[in-house]
C-alpha cells in the first residue's frame, strides 16, 4: 500500500510558477512509474508528465518546455515544476504511481491560474 500526499497548489497569475510536491509513504525507488495527471473543469483527467523507471520522461504536448517532473529518492517525493502558467492549466493535479503492479492516486491539489 502506498499513500500519496500532494501539496503546493494555489492561486497564481498567468506567467507565474508553482512547484507541486507528492510525498510517498514508500520508497520512490521502487516505483515503476511516477506521474502527474490533471483534471480541469468539465474535462477528463489527462496525463501531464511521467517518469518511467530508468529515467525516461514524457510530457503532454501542452506542457512541454514549461513543466518538469523530477524525483528525490532521499525524500521519497515527486515534484512537478510548472513555469509560464496559463489559465488553461487550471485544474486539480493528481500524483499517480505504479508500484508492484498496483496504481495509487493522491487526493489532488488545486491549481488556479488567473488571467
């Protein structure tokens, strides 16, 4: 069982930055996949960024060049650095991991970008 706790969301003006954190109860070194998803108002949940075990990263086209996913093994924490935020980035952001064949989700953190 893995528990994930996100933090770092909030209200920011367009062009601003936020860093989301996802603290895991287990070692992130044992995670096969670590990812951030988001769900905007009236929209389906979508993949924002992911790290595959071994270091490969993938990003949604809409965030490439603006968002960066990273992990800190010592702190068992996954980060999402978000720069040049736009109103369309407004969403609830969820941390998601795959460990030993099971997927786990955090409770989500709200990010609101004002124009």
